[in-house]
């Protein structure tokens, strides 16, 4: 299992300075642990598609759209694992998870599997069981990725602020990962629900997040996908622990190796990742982005498209002038600056972050409440894209044949099995036929961006939405058509009930998201969205919420 902390030496997040990491040899294939009454566990996620908050309850927000998870594809039906000769993923005999656990209701769905509530038959304890379909594991690399993710979860299990692993099981059709049930929801949801918080509270959250980075690096793991959505609260209690729940893109660090795969999520990706030459320092950058958002409500590097976000990451200065930064302490700004140093050799380490005066327990972080506008911006940053993306899809459905000239044929050419959807393999093949020289990672990025509903394939309307010139989609007549789609009773307003109905039709509706969308888009605060407010939302995006 590699390095293990005893209770006496576990990092406390209070200036903990671990010794230099030792060369690490990955652990053997995971074995199921016996059920134990008390739990804390890491959640398994593998690719961006499997990263759809599978472990979250149904009320938790979907992942933000500006993300770029770029692991290997696994949605080609042609390469499905044969039922007659099932491939072994875990390298051990098949075992029936139902012999030890009773499987209950669905907690979440992703492209590669379903997460269920499960109950230990011997203790009655509640856990989450993530079942990954082996049919989706197209090739050896896919199976190795799942195996590695489970190995990393097992390796890190039991450490502070990391979800605890209970066991991995495999049968002919699926791999099942049983883990701690984190019922407290997402980090941002808790902050928004509370309605106010201080620098001191933000520092405590940051301490938990950076503690995860410190533990990972000390134990020979690079996370590669730190973002708020990957942290859940263990319970709904006010003092619940924050847990890292997703290690789908994590790797065991090979000393001296330069990593080149583009992975991560757009707002949080480090500049050296974009330059295809990086190491574990990228995790500190991503944590620094989270700290900036916790203090201001918006990311420091912004753009209307992923390309513009990446351009901003590479060259823009950090904005410490806009509100609320003039009222944020110099110590907080000093830490953010050190975490977001572009040169990874000069960037502060995770251990040094934990020893910074602002983040230490009883350190310099003020208990003065942070401006409430920060919460408003944070809500807008999380909620806006969901409605906007769905509205664009509604517009795409109503476009004339003239407006989509050529796109229908392109879709049909790519949809080689005439299934009505484009898989990753079809997209990759189709782009190659068009002379594209995109890497597999870049094709996966396109796939993820276009796949609005996150089911792992692109349907015709998603294809049109992704390939239409945006200026056509934002024409006045199209905006009016989209508004009318939501305004079911033609009253001139989109009410809360109408928004709920429309979002639920697309499988995107939950009470918290609906409240957030109404509160942010409804600028005149009458509890509904008028046409002008709708158009302003659709045409926004060049600047982050709350900035000029």
C-alpha cells in the first residue's frame, strides 16, 4: 500500500512538512476489504464522462461545462467486451458484490456506469456503490485506467479529507466500487446555502483542499483534476469534513518523468499542462484557482470559449483590483499569487501552502464577512451555463434547412452505423477523413464539449448546436423562439414552474439550480425572467459575472 500515516503523523494541515517522497511502486490489484462499521472513502471517477458527479445525490449540480477531461475513449460498441470471454479488469476472481451489500436506489448516472446507495449486509452501514459497465471499457488502456484509479483510491484511503475505499468487486458485466457515502453535497452548494462566510472560513476550506494535494504528493500521486465539484461534504452537519472524491485522472508519480497529456478542467488547468510539459506542481495551481474563486466568486482567468480561457491562463495578470479584492487581506492575496505563479519551479509547494500565515489554523485570515456579492457571483458562475446550453440546444432544434446547410450531411457521414448518434470513434474517424490532425485528447475535448446531456455520444441536435456559428444562434428571431419554448403560457415571462418543467424535460432540473438561475437572470427581482433578461443572459459570457 505504499506510505501510510499513523494517527500521530497524519498531516494536520497546520504547517505539516512531510519528508521528501520516496520512490513509489504501485500497489497490487485491489482486493475487497472486509466491511467495517466506520468509514471514510475515495470516490472513483475515471474520465470526464465518468466524471458526471456519479457519487453525488440527484440534487447535486452537474459538472461545469467548461471542462476538458481528456482520457481514453470507451464508447465504441464495436470493441465491447465479449460476454462469452469476459476480460478481467481487476486481475482477481469474479465476486458478487450483492453477497455483501444490498443495492438500493440510484444516486447518480454517468456515461460509464451508475452509482447506487448500498447497505452492508453484516453491519447495516450505508455506502455508495459505483458500477462501471465493462462494455464501456473498449481496450486494454481503458481497463488499466480503471484498475489504476481503484489502486490509487485504495492507496490513499483512510487519509484525512479523502473519501474512503471499502472494496472493489468484479463480475462478468461490471466492476463495482464500494466507497464512503458523502451525503453533504458539493462545497459551493454548502457555501451558497449558508449565505455568508468569512476569510477564516475560506481559509479552513482551502486548508482541507491543499491538505489533499499534500497527502497525494507525499504518497506519490498526482491528482491532475482538482476543482470544487470533486469535493463533497461527508454529511449535512455544519462541521462536516470535506472529502476529495474523484481520482479518475490521477496517476502514480514516476520520478523524473515529464507528463504531456492534456487533462483537467478548463478554468483550473495549469499553464504548463497547456504546454504539454508538467509535473505535480499543476495540483497547486488548480488549488490556487479554487482559493481565488472562494474569495471572489469567479475564476481569475476567463474567456467566452475554452481557447480564450486558455489564452487568459497563459498571459493575463491576476485581477486583484476588482471587487471584492480591495477588501481582501494582503496575506490572502500573497498566498494566491504564490500558488498561481506561472513558473512551476518558482511556485509554492503544497507543504509550503499549509505553512502560510493566512491558511494556518489560528492564522491571519480575518473573521470579517466576505462581501455577499461574492456568493452571487459564485452562484452565477455555477448556474448560468446550464440554462444557456439548453437554450442553445432549443434554438438548434428550430433552425431551418437553409441555416444548417451542409451540417446534416456532415452528421450523416460521421454517423457510420446510422444509429442517430456519433460516438467517439465515429467522431475521430470522421475528423480524420476531413484532414484533421487532432490528437486523441483533442478529439475527446471536442466530444465532451458537444455532448450536452453527458451520455457519451452526440445526437443530431447536439451536433448542430456545437457546429453552428454562434452569431446565427443568437439572432433575434432565434432568441425569441427559445424564450417562447420556456414561456409555455405565452405570458411574456418564464416562471419558476415553467423553468422547472423545461429543465426536467432535458434531465437537468433540480430545485437548487432552478432557484439559482431565477435569482441570477431575474435582474429586476420580480421572481420571473422576462425577454430582455433572457436575451442579456444569452449574449453574456465575454466577461465573468459581476465584472465589466
